C-alpha cells in the first residue's frame, strides 16, 4: 500500500496547525481501474488524451476507491472499539446522519439522512461510532433497503441492546436524472428490533423525536 502526502497550504504537506492530508491507495488497483476508465471515455466518444481529461481516469479510479471504502471496514469492530459498560436504559438517538452511497443497479449516487436509535442493555457505544457504522455500510454498492437492515443488524448483534430502530430518507439519482426522472421523490425505509417492535409507545417516541426539530 503506497501513501502520498499532498500539500495543503505551504507546499510541504503541513499546515500551520500541523494537519496532514494523507491519501492512501493500492497502486496496482488504481492503475488497472485507470486503464478501464480510459477505455470508457473512448467508448462514450471522448478523447481521453485531450488536456482536460488526461488525469481523469486516475481521478475517477481514486474516487471510486474512496466511495467504496466501506468494503475494507468492519462495522462491528467500530462499535467494539468504544464499548462501555453503563446502566443507562433510555433511548439513545443519533439523527440526521448524512449518508452518501451508490445504487448497485446503475452505480449512481443516492444520498440523504439516517436516524439511528437503540436502548442499551448494559452497554453503550461512542456516539460517533453509530455514524461510522452508517458510513461503513453506505460506502459500498447498495440498495437502500439492505443498507437499512445492515445498520440495524450490526448494532443489534454487536451491542446486544434491548432494541434498535433505523430510518433512512434518501434521494436516488437513478430516479432523478435518468429513467422516470422524478426529481422531488424521496424514499423512506425503516427497520426495528426488540422493544421498538413490541412496544408501540417506544416506537412512537422514536418517530416523534426524528420528526421534531429540537436543535
């Protein structure tokens, strides 16, 4: 795995506050993908050797690696990296988590918000880990329905809470810029376990909270 440090502001890769931007990728993987995208540009009628496109195959290859980096992440390990014993047994809700994924049917983006809640049963996890689990599953070729259940199952299996609730609202570019071309359509999916299934009041509290503007 090769690593490259790109300049941020002063030409040596380090800003005044000591921040480094580091990109890493598999050189052989990027080389193969770049050759494929070079061919794609030719097949659609472009000239991949003209000035504006000379670096495009490499840029797209690196972009695809970034957009699908979830394949190299273990969501359960993310949760377990910040798992703490705690007697709190009320709802923990992280809402309005930005999601960016790609439809596996057309490889076009879909994006929106995820709302994730769980009720602990002896253990909690760091709040950022919930967002990282969402990220790990969304940075793959997906369908929204599966993404919703994968997030739910991961939290349920790894944290063993009393229940998990997940709702995702997303817009799909495969519906907006091709095919039916319905630009204002929004798709909502949900998945529940445990007390969110068995207790109507708990489920209604969750729906109320994600619908409210408390901040």
